[in-house]
C-alpha cells in the first residue's frame, strides 16, 4: 500500500523548471478550451463545418497519433515473434509510448465527436458491423486493452509480485500475436476510410492501395519513433537504468534504422505504383503535385538514403536525425490526406483555429507528462529482472510441438 501511495503522490522534486512552467501554462489554457468545447460544442473552438466535419483533431490527434504509436507492436513483434531478443531493452518503453499514444488518441477522438457520450454505444448496441468505422473503433479499443496488459508486468515487478509476474510471462506470446493482428487491421482501416471518398481526396493521394500505404508507413513510423524516443529517454532518464543493464543503444539504433530503411524503400515504390495505377503523372506539375513530390521525395526517398548512409557509416547522429525527420514526414502525410488534399475543391478551404492547435498541443504535453511520471516510478527503461515465460514465437511453437 505504501508503494501505491508513493506512486500516486511521487517524490518531492524541483517543480518550477522552465519545462514545467511552459508546459503547465499550455495545459492550463488547453483544459480551459476543452471545457468550452464540452460546454458549448465544436463550433465554439473549431473551424469545422457541415462540409468539413473532420479537422486537425482527426488528422493529427487520431491519424498521426495512431501511426506514431505503432512502435509498441513493431518492437513486440521484433522481439517476441521474430525472436530478436537483443532489442528487448527497448520493448517496454515502446509499449508505454504506444499505450499513452492510443490513450490520447481516444481523448482526441472524444473531443472531436459531436456527442462524445454516445461513444460506448458502438460496443453496447452495434448496428453497422460492416462499417469501416466500427472495425476501427473495436480494434483500437481492443488494442488499447492489449497494450495495457503488455505493460502490466512493470507494475508486478515494482510491487515485487513475482508469482503474478511469472504467470503474466506465459501470456507474452499471445498478447504479441493479438497486438500484430489488431494493429494490422486498424492501421490499414484508417486508410480504408478515405476509399469511401474518391471525389474528395486529390487523385495523387487517392489510391486503392491506401490501406496498404497506411499499414506499411505505420511500421516505418513505429521504428522511427522508437529511435527518437529511445534516444531522448535514455539521455534524460539515464539515472533510471539499472546497474545490471548491459546493452549498446547505438548498436540497437543502427539495427532499427536498417529495418526502417527497408520499409521506407518498400513504401516509396508502393507510392510510385499508386500514381502509375491511377495514371496521375501529369498532376505532378500542379500545385498539389509539388506538395506530393515534397512529401514523397523529401520525407520518404530522402530518409531512405539518409538511413542507408547512416547505417553504412555507423553515424548514429545521422540516424537519429533521420528518425525525427521520418516522424515529421508521417505526420505530413497524414495531414495531407486528412486535411490539406481532402475537400481540395472547396473554397474557402478549412484551416484549424488557434484553439484546435492549442488543444492538440495540450494532449501531446499531457502525454509527455504521464510518460515522465511513469518512467520515474516504474521499471520502464530497464527491467529489474529478466523476462520469464515463453518469449518468442519459435520457443512457443517448439513447446507446443
């Protein structure tokens, strides 16, 4: 009980730091705007309309947030299914980042819904079970639960409940398989949503392969996000690493960069196939075409080259810069599809209000706060004890046979 109280209250530390003061002001203003939105509706704080019902909260908080939270399932798959155990020190922080990402994706979605109190109805009274939105909603809810279950062993270690921890170790492979299945479904289904609006999305971004684009790019986003997150967290929270931790973060970063480079090369050629399939080459010389080229060449092709150079020269700084650049590129892609190139014929075009932007920044800031709070109290960056139970798909199959 004392540990639980200490977890909730925390240790007394220096509160009035520049980061705390600035982020606290952002959160304070954001919470006031959230209160206004809940009290007076979407029109009070957003520039949404009947013709543009989806805006920044969907394009950034949901579309981008889900993609960037993919580090959890990509690392869990790498370690527990493919058996690359050397990456295990990065799994738990990746799962925590993914879990918090999905938590704030759901919060952003609640704010965007016209009547958020009806959100649970999709599970209690399912009507359109063939709807893409139904599949996305159910998969996100299920995957959020799976990520929570994947992170729970950190609590058991902290509480020193070894029996429960050992039992949970036997569930690792099942949770990893569920995570892959659910992530594959809802990552691709977010792309399927835009298949329903072929006349509203500019042809260069519209493609029958949109579900595949969203899924493949989410893998690149997840790997790149882990590169960025591990670099920052291991620098800022180095004091939380246990003395028994022995791993080369630079070597793990270069390994992740190899995987991200391969995925980005695949994604780049898939994008070219999409343009060829639609016969949209001539549109590349239009204003939207220049924007598309900036996205594909600047944020897909360029990171491919930079990752390759970084891995071959073992330039970890270049790899980490490329990871951050790729993350920005994924956000750019999602905003292009959901906002900039969507409803492109409408005049005037939708632009988010300062209040929408502030609320989105508030959710990101709250996510950073919660990540820092948990890392400072739980064994996140390094496990105090080695993993137990069946850890890889290969071992699981061997035991089953």
